C-alpha cells in the first residue's frame, strides 16, 4: 500500500484541509466519549509546530442534507478539540463558500480553523465534484486522517483527494499499520474472535478471515446458528434458520484453508434476556425448549483461553455473549482479560475494533491494554471483509498520479 504521508511533506505556511472523524457520541451538548478527538489531536500537534495551518473538516451524525438542524452543529466539539490541541481554534459557521475561504486565508502558521458539519451539504454524501471543488478552495494540501469514515465514497473522503495534493494523516497511518500487522502479516498462530448477533451480517468477514488466520473462535448469537446447523435444539435462542447453507459454505472455505472454527461446547441458557435471569449451563446440544443461549459456558471459555495462550496474534470483532447484561458477559470478560495478560507478557499482538467490541472492552476496563483498539465501526468491518475502502483507494490513486 503506497500513500503519501503528510509527515513526509513540507507543511510550513501551508493550509491543510484535514478530513477528521470527530463523529463522537453526545447527549445533548455533552460529549459522552471523546476518544476520537483525543486520538486525533496528537498527530496534528507536530504539524502545527512545523507551521502548518489546519482547516479541520468533519461530519457529525447523519443530518438531513440541506437542513441546518442545530442539533448537528459541530460547534459543540470546539471546546474539546481546542483542549486536545492545546490551543484556541476558530470556527466557521459555514462549511464552504467565500466566508469559509476567507477564514482559512486568515490563518497564521500554527493556527486552526474548524468548519461546520460537512453533511449539512447534500454534496458530501453524494461525492459531488462541485462540493469537493468548494472544499478544495479551503486549502493547499488535502489530508485524510479519518480511517473510520474511509469506507464512504463521500466528497471529503474521495473526490477531494483528486483535486489537491493528497496525503494520509498520522492517525489514519497508525490505524492502517495496526490492522495490516494483525490481518495481512500476522505473527502466527493467529486467532480471530468473531462474535455478534448474526451470521448473515458477518458472512464476508468470516469468509475473508478463514483465509488469513489459523483459527476463528465463534461466539454470540452467530455461534447459535452454527450449532443449529449441526442439529442442536435452539429453544428460544436467537439464530438464523435460513443461514444453514451459509454456515456450510463457511465451514467448507475454512477446511480448504486449514483454518479451525471453534464453537462453544457448553452454553449458558437463561429463561429471559434480562440481567440475572434464571440460568443453567448445559452442553451445546442441549438447550432446553423454554430457554435461550446467552453466553458460552465455562468449559468452552477455558478452551478458548487455551487457544489464546498459544497464539501470537489476536484479532477481535464482536462480543461472545450478551455482554451488556450480567452474568452473561462472563465469556467476553474472561477472553478480554486473557488477551490483555498475553499483551502485557509480550506474547501476543491484540487488535480489536467495532462499536460493540469497544463497548465490551471498555466494560472490562481493558481498552488501554490491547495493542490496538480501532475507533472505526463500519470501516473496520469492511477492512476485515477484505474490501477496498474508497477513501484509502483515493489516496493510493493520488500517490500513483503524483
Ligand atoms: C462512524 O461513526 O461509524 C463514522 O463516523 C461513519 O459515520 P456514518 O456511519 O454515519 O457514515
Ligand atoms: Mg457507522
């Protein structure tokens, strides 16, 4: 993968249009998790110290295009961004146009301008060349530092990369390097943990992973569908009866690549999907009729831990059970702690991503202790699926053309 890196360019006195992903969760005007802002800032500081002038562009939420609903204004991100960057930042109430251009031209070396939500303009999600040309007027160099939105072919992630000298930002590079080392050139044995509710939403992930890793631990509602395909009774368990063929195809692909698929051998079955619901642990083929599988059992979890013990790379997407409700978070928490133990001992590289996964790791209090936790949701999944991400492809094309 060859892309120009902004850290290799002469940025003094230049206006950089930096595509960030500051799409953070908020409640009213309060940011509930500033991780994306906090991770973005450190890569920008050295550029500012070299005299770059930053014009930061981002989307926030999914506003109805053309409607300036103040709920989606990004002015509320300004204090947190300013604090993370350690300097005051200017704000433009318009995303593009003469006023925004003037504000960008007023920047001095080391100064920062944040402009209003990209998605207020219908041109953004349409990858509209006219809107991209307006964005191009805000700077001399384009920087994509938003891996987590690079699966979108939008004006700020795709079209714009063809209009200005284009470079990859520091956080995007960090993200790609971490994911590449875990998926494309993993130290072996490499194990993937794939959980979540549905097989149908992760078919491409599983298909791609079985070609790249030595074993896949399958958990969550998805594991139920595998057990169901083997004839196990499901009781009230979540499963997809129409995915039996898919399961067979994934099994066949895994066998062809010599990848082992590991399923729970025992399961925790509850009467209801509720915290502390009455529950029993039974063999994986013995879920009672009036109960639902909500977690892998202790014997299965011990087996999964033993797998992790012998591996050098762990790639994790999706919780193993109903991690939001106790005690059905047990398998997820145990594997999270095991992964951390191995990371600390220098025994394994551990990489995780996806919204639910990060929530689960946060719950276990181990997010900081993984080798790398991606803040990307959809983009991380598409990467796991082996798809080309439009934002990354545009940077590669720009490097080739340069
Ligand atoms: C995300 O939060 O997953 C990214 O910011 C992309 O947002 P989107 O799913 O609204 O495109
Ligand atoms: Mg998303």
